[in-house]
C-alpha cells in the first residue's frame, strides 16, 4: 500500500504544480493588444478565369 500512496502523492503534487502555474499565468501575465496585418496575394482574391 505505501507504493499506492506514494504514487497518489506524486500525482497530486504534479497536479498542484500545474494548477499553480496556470493561476500564476492568469494573475501575472498581462497580454498586449496589437494590430495584425496579413497580406493576401491578389491571385487568391481574384482567381484567373479558366481558359477555354
């Protein structure tokens, strides 16, 4: 039984570290807004008519 308790304790410790790091990211990191420009080639917007 001690192996099971040790395994559960390790899983609980890992879960606590993950949860704590997620809380730290939410509380400490402030995202910055910025404009994003994506250039689209005109060939994709106005495809050439198929030749007949």
